[in-house]
């Protein structure tokens, strides 16, 4: 995902100043993706260049010290709708854990079961820490809850994969 | 946190409530002897929430049956609140299960002919408590699992999640301080399963000891300590003991 679509989604809700977009985006996404303000202004410049947003006429005169308020254009609305309609693509397998385990299996000097075991401990601790956070989040705080659900289920998938690694390595008699 | 009275015993928080010393459990299958568990040494503190994980046949349910005095070890000792279970008569073991240990299973095991509150009150009535006292305690337990308004419904009129909440209330009603849960979310959807985990965690926060058997990492993560069993042996643990 690019910041571009995130900002377009914010501007589709209402016309706002650039500085307000950062906090609004972070609030909507439960702090999962902190932005820096430079990133926001650079992206706004590109969105304007591509005709997806435009400065709200009048806002510059009234509130010159705060810069433009920005609004989404018809082209920007179409781009945003298309983004929501398009499924997110799958990344190729290149995460460090998968690669590390594959390399450990191939390395006769490395105890691959130990690599798996250490990682499983770390993954389980991450799951416990995320679950602890879940206990503190109210059931009505939907964005925070969904973000934690997402992180927990990813960690769970990792834990399941590590369990499977363990079973397969044992079945093949690998160290 | 003050000391807690458990039956006739007084337990300081954090003191070992369940102890396994060199416990092994063999089963005879025809001419073959299979070791289902152990040798296992384990201490579970009062007020601790422990999850047991592992593949099928790893010994999780065997361990839980030993904790709950439903089974006896082939070798070694199981101590509950300092008492060696091997020294107790069958009647004493039955009394211990009624008064000190609550069980929650995947299947809710509620009696269909009794209402929800009657199911919860039943263990107290079986233990000789006056009906009025049993009902009062059952009503409190139903309240604490958010099921007060369902008290007079029969199990068939409750959803799976609601039945499991009643089963949890039944498991901790009265003076019991240990909850043993064997895959309690196995028959529930994810969101309802999480409600059950929150209830078990809440019981732990109130000072009860919870031992959960699960194959689900997301549920084990509600525990203070996660133990991994494989071929009857502990192979790893996470969390703070």
C-alpha cells in the first residue's frame, strides 16, 4: 500500500489541511502506520500533480499561515474506488524467518530444530504480549481490536508454521 | 494480595497449588505398554494461568486428568494444595473434585432437563449445601459470566457460546479455586471463543488457578505460561513462570 491511497481516503471524507491528515490517518489505522509530516506533504504534492486532489479555493487567503486545505477531485474519487475494489496482491515468500529456517536445514553445522524452537518461544511471547494489549482494549474500539486481531492471527500463522516445521523435521530425523 | 483459604488449607498467592513430581502414566494396549506422559516435573502456582499445548497424543489431556484427580499416575506423585492424591480414598477424591476443582470441556455437558441456573447449582447441591444457598451462589456465578438473564432457560434454548458460559459458571461456583479446561473453545467460532478466554482470564484475575489444554496458539496466549508437550515430555515453555 502507498501513503497515496491512505491520504485519498482521508480527503474523500472531508476537505482538510495537510497537517491534519497525519493525525487523522494514524487515528483511523489505530497507530499501525505512523507517518512523518514530510511524507504527507510530498505525497500531497504528487497527488496534486496527478490531478487527484486540488487546493480548496479560498482556504489559502483565509488561513495562509496553515497552508492549503485539500479536497479530492473526481479523478481522485475514481482512483480511490478502484483501489478499494482491487484485491491486495500476494507478496513472494522472502521473509527472514522462512529463509533462515530453510538455510538452517541446509547447513549441517546448525541445529535447525533449535532455530525453530527459539523462534517459537519468541513468537509465543509476541502472541502473549498482543493478547495482553487486547485485554486493555474495549470491545467497542473496533479499529484497535481489528489491528490486534490482524497482528495476532499473523503471529498465530507463524506459530502454526513453526509447529509444522518441528513435526516435519522430526519426521525426517533432521537435527 | 492477601492469603486465600482453599478448603482447609491456607495458600499464599504464588505458592504451588498443583505439583507433579516424577509423574509418568503408562497405558496397556494389548501386550504393549505405552508411555502417554512423563516423567514430568511441574509446579503450578496458585492464581496462575497455564496453557498446555502440543499435537494430538502429546499427553495434554492425560496431564489434565491427573491434575483433576480423574486419573492416577503409574509412577510419581501429584500434590494438590500440598496433599498427595495417592493418599486419599475414593470418597475423599470425589469430595476434592466437587469442592476444589472445576472442569470445562469442549462439549458443554449441561444436563438438558435442568435450567441453566439449576445446572450451575447442581454441584453445590450434590455436595450437601442447602438449596437456597446453592441457588444464591449459582446466581452470583451466572451474573459474573454475564448470563444472569438466561438463568431459567434450558440448554437447548442457549447458543453454544452461552452454554459454555454456563459451563464455566458451573466449574467455578462455590469454593473451587482450580479450573481445568480441555479445549473449551473447540466447538465455538472465533469471536465466541475469545469471550470464553476472557472469562477464564477473569477467573484467573480473581485468584483462581486455570489450566487450559488447547491446540490454538491464540488461546494459549491468554495464559501466563505456555507449556509445550511432545510425546509426553515438556519440550518448551513460554511466558513468565
